[in-house]
């Protein structure tokens, strides 16, 4: 069903009870597969099931993955392993990201110790596509100083700094244990009270600066990045990596993640 066909089946009240601003926005989300028709509380089950049965969605991320595999089809994975900070082995290479090892096989499959999401596969393939471009600069800069970072500053704040602050406000000890379980290394000599060097990808380190809550202010986080980070991934992809890092910490804390 097209968005307009789904829209015609909805109440058209723009009540926002589905958490979308309008019924048309909801219909578009349903048609793309991002939302479930059952999220509309004003449809009876029979009607919702009938609509759902007529919706055929194609995950657009799968087309991106297919295209990226095509882009790197002639890449010698073993040949670029060192440049990527990856480990080469008989079946392909292993890239460590966000505390997990991902095996990128010569059979064009990516596996890990758990489910590999489409976004994880896309980010890994984009990282491989760069082929490695040197070494980290060993100089920390703000996100806005990365190429194109100025227009994504709000995204890094909303997807990383604010949710990290919330997690550390909930349970500081548990959150500290969670971030360190992902391989983050506590470092000293920073402007914040505590700081961790986190490896988003082998060649993309991030410094997470943490100011614990006190009697006047809640916990606060600030992310800074190696000055070379934009050589290995674009800033939008780095935002997705940071978002994934937050979700991984929340999972380690036993919290539900969307």
C-alpha cells in the first residue's frame, strides 16, 4: 500500500497518539517499514490486521549494503587489514567496533557473537571502503572541527552526550562498569573529572569527558574526537557509531533499548 492509501484508512485527526505529528507522517512511516500500523490506537485490531496484510516493505538499508559490497568487491581484505587496524585470518578480517569483534568474510558476510544489524554492516563496509588513510593524529578536537561536523553538532549532542548523561545519572557505578566493559580506557589529565578513551572503530578513537553530578548540576558528558576521524568515516556515520555506543552501554546496564 502507498502512503496515501494507508492515510485514507486512518482517523485523519492528527492526534499524535502514535507519537507522530500527523496521520500522513504516520502513514509514510508505516509504508517505509519504520512504524507499525498497530501503533495507531484508534484502529480496531481487525482493520489494523487487514492493512498490515497489504503492506509490503523493503528495507532500504539492504540496497545500501548491496551497493557497498559491490563497491568493495575488488578490495583485498588481507591487503588493507593493517591499514584498517583489523586482524587478518583465513576466512577474512576481524574488525573490533564498540566492544565487539566483527568478522568480515571473503564470502561477503559479516558475522559476530550476536546479531549484526543493518546499520552495523553499513558502517563496517563504509569503514572498509576508505581503505585506511594513515594513523590517528593523536590530537583531540571538538566534533564541530571535523569536516562537516558543524552542521551535525546538535546530532552528537542529542544522540550521545545527552543520553550518556542520563545513563550516568541513573546509576553512575553501573554506567562506569558498563563503559569500561566495552574496552574504554580511563585516562587522566583531562579537563573533566573523569575521561575514557573509547574505540568506535580501530582508527576512530573518541574521548568521552564526564563531569559527575553534584548538588547544583546533573552529570554531564562531552565527546571529542581524534582530528583524523573524518578520514575514516563521514561525520554522519560517526554520529551513528556514537548512538550505537550509547545503546551498547544501556544494554550492559540491563536497560531496554529501542
